[in-house]
């Protein structure tokens, strides 16, 4: 179910997908303050995909997963996990009395436990065989999307699809295309020589 909330916002040129783990390097004072608040209050924040193609203002709802390293300069390397997606309704230059930005968001329903259909699992297994990767049969549609290394524009297309069936169709098309590319690379691998 969708809900409206006001949360901290971190505009970046990335668009995480549900269940994805994202490494971030925190160096600006305002985001150091956000990190402190995440640690002390266990809050979520939004990564707003800051790109001209994002007219709908889609973003990722993330939560601190771990702190990898703290530097003497005050900078930090962290990992956040995407727990969902949202549409930004209103942007605030400052979140409450904080240095960092905030925004009113509307969450988009995207259950992280949406298991892939047998048809999608088969397409994924075939792709993994060609890619010579291990296959996990208990995968969600988001796990498959994350494994495809999608460009931000394709991530945006994927997240705009609300119905599970449409997301699966999108992923099957990408799997077919990526599998074809891998097959062609292998087929012609030793066919070319330099002069």
C-alpha cells in the first residue's frame, strides 16, 4: 500500500533497485550529519535519481546497512540497502532544522518478496548458463533485475512498471538480449585478429 511521508533526501546520479546494496562515500558535512542521524535514529532516507530523464522524480528508499570505514577527516564509506521506491512529491532544501535536504514522498508498492515466475526463472537460468554464473532457484524479480547491470535509464523504465507481469516481461526481454550478446561474443571471440 502506498503511503505519504516526509524523509531526508540525498540527490545522486544513481537509481538503486529494491534489495540492492549500494556503497557510498560520505564526505560533505550535510551528509555526515545525515549519517549521524541514520545511526542514532535508525531512519530511512531517499536517494533521488537526479537526472533530466527522471521527470517523474523517482527515487529509492534506503537504509543504512553497514559502515565500512571511518576516516580521520570525518568521511565514511558506507553501504545502504534499497527497501523500496518512491515518487518525490515536494522537495525541501532543508529537512526540518538539518543541513541536508528532505522531501514529501509517495511510496510505490514493490514487494521485495515477489518471487519470479517459472518462465522468468527458466529464462534467467538459461542466461546464467551462457554467462557461466551460478544459478539460485529462489530468486525474486528484483534479484534478477539487480544481476543484469541495468543502465539508469533501464532501471527507471523497470521501476515505472507497477504490475509484476510487466516487470517480468521487461526482464525476459533483457535476459534474451543479454544472452544473445554473450553468445555472439563467444561465437566470434577468436575470429578477429589485429593487423
